[in-house]
């Protein structure tokens, strides 16, 4: 049965971009609908991405601490045993609580939620096809595409979510593999690899490039690589996977040098393919309104406006960092533009975080980017081994790095490799957003003893007056 309903805004996709767009639209008094194929809102991030992975990261960190560090600080406990069924239950309980919270926020902001596959059917029309085949047609002055992204497949390697998994499957392995091979040394692969390494797996990372974490400041990435290697990660850099064969024994991967060369074989129990993500833009009816994606599947936009009047796109389907918090910023800006307000997102101010232990976080420019642009800059660094709180907590690996203009002292970028880096990066974001200088932060009193003092000391280092090292 077809039923027509009209709205000011219809949002296709219920992830961080979509549901935040819906909340902001509701706050601004726009009649809003949101369409999501899953039975619950939250998208990849909440259901099979950021949130469940953080639950596993937290649990695995505690497992490793109990098994290795407790004794050294005077806590005698029996060797911990892993209850993987309870591990996954606790993870899912957390996710369920968060999805219920999103549903509450939809009601609070008078947003109508539709469950089904959303597709544009021409100007101002979106069809919603439920699992039973029933179709509803929504009409709207504005349509926001917020369908996010999906794991990029690897040619020659078929994901079965049992022996060969993507990031979704890696969150729900029924047992700890003896040997996990991660294909791709990016953020997702290293985070999930660190979970299973802490729980007892041998982890080998195969990366096509000659370095890990592309996009990260090279000096930071090099130090991060050394720390992970010391923890037990094995890396095969400059290496490509050409094929994978599964059997009752496990997975046999065919490898060769990225530049070409002799083939070798690597055996694993489980292979995680984590070579990146691609925009989910197929099957959305874009052609019905004259929208053409680029070669990589991204939707071209100008301030979130697509080529079609009244059709907007945000988050992972457009260019920019493929991060949940970037999608949230896109969402607010796009909706405020729809409402006649000013909306803008500065992608230079979108922080990145790797939630390993230690964490890595950065915002602004890398040293590589400044060199490439021919910008004269100064560097201030401070090691966590000289930070009182980090030393007491046995979290001394890593450092903070400031990059500031050689003449004006304006801060271009801040990079943190160390404990709680993701929590500490935001003061750097504020500093850069306001065009601040390193001295501005260096002159601000920080509480003692805290890890955040390392950020201040690194800022002092730009002008050469670091005091604690």
C-alpha cells in the first residue's frame, strides 16, 4: 500500500550524519523524516563501528592490565580468563542502550523515523521500501543524503565474515584466533588488531605502503610503529595481497612485494580486510535527479548542495575526512543552510584519533604538509616520560608535538601520541580555531599533575622554554 507524506526535510541514512541532521532540523522547527534500513538508528558508527570497537578496546585493555601490570603495582589477582560470550554481550548491551537513546532524541525533536530502504524517485520524492516489500512515498522540499560508507573490498579476497572478515565481522569473532592477519595498516585495522592481540592472538599487519597510518604525521607514525612492534605486532610493509584461499585449516594468503617480486604465502586463522571505506551511493536513485558521482563514488557538492536543486549530501558520501564527527558537523551546517542560516565546516579543524593504547590524536597540518607547502615553521615537542602523571601511571610512551609559524607563532597543527590523546586534542582544536599562537596555550595554567601538562610543555617548546624536560 502506498501512502504519501510530506516533509520539509527527508534524510536518507540514520548514522551520525543523518540523526544529527534530524535533531538540528527538529530544533529549527522543520518537519523532518529520517529513513534507515536497519531496525535501529545509529548507522555503522553506533552499530558496527566506533561504539562496539571502543567497548572491545576498553575490555581488552583491562584484560591486559590485569594479566600483566596489576602485580607490578601491588594488586595480586589470579590470571584473568576470557569469557568471550559475556564480552560480546556487554558490548551489545552498550550499543543497545545508545540506539535507544537515539530513538528517544528523534521523539524529543518530533522527527518521524521510517524503517526501510530509502531511494530518490525524482525531484522532491523519496520511496521507503520495507523488508516486507511495502512502499511508502515521502515528499519533501529538501532531501539530505547521509548514507555513509562501507568497507572497501579487496580484489581476489572474498569476505565470508567467518575466516575472512571485514571490520563488522572482526567485532564479533566467536573465539580468539591464534593468528590474525590484518590487511591494511590504517586506523581501523590497527584498532581491531590491538583488541585481538591483547586477548591472545598473534597479529601480523600487511600494508601496501612502506609505512603505517597514511595521513598521520610521519615522525609520529614512525614512533607509533615502533611502539606497536614492541607490543607484539608484526608488520609486512610494502606488501600486497594477491589472493586468499580458505580451508578447514584456515586461510592461506598469497603475498608479493608492492613493487612486484617473488610471491610468498602467509597462513592465518582469520584475515581482517581493512583497506579503507568507500561511499555508499549505489542504488539511491541519484540518476533520477541528475546527480553523477565521481570515479570513487563520492557525490560532488558545493557547501553540501548537489547538482540537483533541493538535494543535499553530507558525511562519508562527500569528500573530506570519513569520520563520524565530521559527518555531525556537515549535518548541522547543511540543515542550518536549509533553514536560511549560515553553515560552514572547516575540515582543517576535524581531529583524527586512533584509539589504540597509547592513543594517537592530531588536528591541523602535519609536518609533511608544511614542508610540501614551503611554509617556514617551528616545532615544540615534549615526551610523556617527563610528565609526572604519565610516569606515575606507567604510561610514558609517546610525545606531544606543536607546529607553529616561524614568524607569527600561529599554530598550524598539534599531534599527540600518548595516553588519553583523544581527550586532550580538543584544546588544540580550540586554539587553532581562534588563530591562536603557541604562546597563548603556553601561558595558560594547566592543573598538576595531569597528562595535559605535556600539551602545555610542548607549546612552551616552540619558543624554547620547556621547563619540565
